[in-house]
């Protein structure tokens, strides 16, 4: 039996995203984003209800400061007390998993979406995705970009403007482009 384009997308295989079910799901997400980011900007309770529809796999206490942007929403999984500041962009063609109490500064971008190196495959409008996992008690500074397939451990701080291209172990401070671990962080004041 042939896989659907959505099944291919979720499996991290090359897929065509421009039509059918995936295009319809992106339009649904865009409608909810418009409602949350613009129409309900001054209505916190209305925004919260719309956010629950957009991000059904996130804890109810997620806090998102609009504007926020994503592709689908249902591929984003957040534990409790996750905070997203202004203008975060999460391209969630594959799962994004975020641990409890993780903080995102303005303009953080998580990209699970990627495009093939082959010009022929790009011309055929094929793309792929790889999941992103971010641990508990992390802080990603302003304008951080996390690329497809990256895992960030627990209690990690990523410095502002960094581009995370490879996995970062727990209890680390990483900065730069590409982000590199510059030192370990003490666990002594980690929440219990």
C-alpha cells in the first residue's frame, strides 16, 4: 500500500507538500494563527482557546506571546510552563518536543523542514523533515535558529543569534554559528 504524503512527511521521507491533505491542514493552521495573532490580540481568553485548538499536544499552561507562526501545530508537543516570546516560528513538518519550563526569547526559529541538495528533487517540489527535541529547563536566546534533526539536552542555554546545527548535551552553554559548547552549567540551582 502506498503511503500518503502526510505519512511520508511524518516519517521523515521525501514528500510533496503542495496539495491535498497537507495544504488543507496548513490552511486550517493559518486561519487559527490569524485569529490568535490578529483578531484576538486583545482577548487573552480567546487567544488561549484558539491556542488549544492550534496546539492540541501542548500542556494547557503554555504561554505564547503573539505573533507566533507554525505549519501545522499538531506536531508541536510541549510539557508544562513552556514560554514563547514574540515572533517565534516553528516549522513543524515533523515532531517538535519541548520539555517543561523551557523559555524561548523573541524570534526563535525551529526548523524541522528541509530541502534536498539535489536540484532535480527541489524542482519536483519535494522536501523532508527531521524532528527536533529540546529538553527541560532550557533557555534559547533571541534569534536562535535550530535546524532539522537536532536534540538539545536538559538545562541548556543557547546564546542569542546562535545557529544550532548539531546536538547539544545537557547542562551546557552553547553559542555561535554554528553553535558550539563553550562551557558546562552547574546543576545546583535547577528546579526540582
